[in-house]
C-alpha cells in the first residue's frame, strides 16, 4: 500500500480532460440527449481509467475523511441520481474536479495548502454543483466533445517511455490535442457552481466564507506556478469579480451556527505532508505546531522515518504516544514504524491497540497481517489479508504479499492467482501472463475453475481499457 509520485504533466492532463467518454457515448450525444445513463457510463469509464493509471491515496484516514465531507454536503440536497464517489489523487497541485456521474477527485496538494475544513468543503461543494447542474452533460448535448483516445495516448506515452524521449513526445502530442479540444466551463457554468456551491456549503453547516477563502488561498498559492491554477479559477468571469459576488452573497445569508472543528482536517493534512510533501517544507509545517500537539510529533516521526533518521523518528513517535496514548492513528503509525524496524513485539502491541480502537483500519490490518505472516501465523494472516481486500480489492501490494504468503504455505493455485491480480492492477501485462500460466494447470476443483474464470473476465475488461 505504498504510493509513488506521477509526473505533473500526465496528472495535469488528466485533470484537464474531464470531458472523456466512449465512442458510443459521444455519438449518442452528438445526435440527441446526453442521458443520465450516458453520464454514468462516461463517469465510470473515466474513473476506471484514472484508477488504472494514476497513484491514489488509499489510507482510510484520508479517503474516508474526504468521502465524509462529500456525504455531508450531498445529504442536504434533494434526491440525486448520483452516488458521489470520491478519490484522492497523489498529486501536489492545488486542484479538485468532478466528472459526470458524480465521481469527485481531490489532489493531495489542495489538502496540504488549505487551512480549514470549511475551505476544502467549499471547493468540494463547488465541484458537486457542476455535477448536479449537469454542466458537462449540457455541453455534450451541444456536440462539444473530446475523444478518450487523447488521454489514452498520454498514458501510453508514460507507460512506454517512462519519462524518456518517445514517451515524452507522445504525452506532448496528446497534451496539445487535449488543450485544443478541451472545453472550459462557461461564464454561466462557473457562476452557477459558485452560487449553488455556496448554498450547498451553507446548508451542510459549514462557514460560508470557506468557498471564497479557499479560492483566495488557491490563487495566492498558485502565483508563479505555471499550469497549476484550477479551471474554476482561470475561466470567466474573473476571479476578483467572482470573489466579490460570493462575498456579497455571504453577507445576505442569515446568521447560523457553523462547524468550526478542524481536528480531522489537521490529522489528514499532517499525514499527507509527512508522507508525500517536500521534506524541508513538511518539517517547517510540523515545527510551527504547538509543542503540546501530538500531530507535531506524529508528523516528525513519519517524516524522519522517510529520511532514514531512525533515532529521531523513534524519539518523535515516543513523544506522540506520550501525548496521545489512545489515539488510533498515532498507535497505528508507531506500530508500523516498529514493524518496519524489525521490532515484532512492540509492533504487535501497538498495532493491536490501534485495531482494538479502529478494527476496520485496513492500513493497520495490512501491516498486522504481514507481522502475523512473518511470525508463522499464516492462517490468521490470511484472515487479515482477506479483510483488507474487502476494502481495497484492487490494491496490488496487498495481493502481492497475500500471494507470497499463500505460496509459501502450500496453496500454490491461490498464491499464483493473487500474484496475477497484483500484476493486473499494476497494469503489467507480461507478468499477468506469466502468473496466469502457472495458475491455470493448478485449477482442479470447480471452485478454483470458477475463481480462474472470474479473473479472466476481469483481465478481458482491463485489456479493453489498455487498448484505449
């Protein structure tokens, strides 16, 4: 469950090309209404393409938090046909976007650079408004379309070139095509999203200044960063005019009690800075916190572990535990550190304490499963791996460790099959074929043949995506 940085170029392209859809869908839009079913199909295809090619943050502390904000906004709306599923992209730019069908994507850079939950909620409310008002769908109905092939070319370039000359050329060509065909939201679309977003934010109980506050911070932080300003801050009407309109609307709102607790936001922000942020900047963020704040030391512990400063990491984790001995996140991160340092006894103590408080924390469960596996408790480890996969069924690293565990414990068919899944979700076609070749002759029972058939069905679906 580790994550690596993708290139800014490819992720920027992904975020620009929010008008992606299958050839069948685009043809239908050109000759008639772009229906809700078309929206759903388009959103699912885009979501699948992003998930198969971009690094996502799957930590439940982060993922569940962002989904929770979206849920709190959506539950105040009239009944919606969209499920509003969120994903957090590991990308340092200050951005968020939503596609037709209610798929919402948030960049880690946005969370890092905001200060309050109401600001993040404001941006999410704005993006939700683009979906509820069907802005992209209406443009599709007018025949303003772009092909999925554009994005596919960029992803193929990255995969083939690995940052090399041929890959870079493919990405640049795709980017040029995308820029020429991309449709920015219109002046009316953006005004609608501002107005409805402000309403959604307020009705969800947030400070209405969160939306304008987020826009101001993004504008300030993006100064001098070419290409990093989100589309909702670079389209007409001008941002100054839009901020004035938002603040005028805010003044007309009745006074009401608003959410002011930023504690969960700060926990998530700390995790993202510690794991993925620029190390020098992250250190300054943590040192600026109060010396009584356990997040200060949690962040420094994770950061120093990244730097291989083991003694400093140990000292920071010890202080975080002293300040917050019953905090499940502190316990989990300290336990994970001890496991990776080879102290199985202390790791078990800390991870079990964390899981007693948060039994569905699948990040903690993953490392606990590895610990059990290392100490000869394969049966219990398998139960933990299975539970983790109910939360993150497409996590290649979990499948890898589980597959190796099964293989060394005399379950070769299941072991090879999980390794094949790991390769599938890593988009490694060559390794998929290799592991599948080993698994096929071992599928003897009806249950094993059924599992093999299920895998091949998923493989065929993924191959179609690879071809695009």
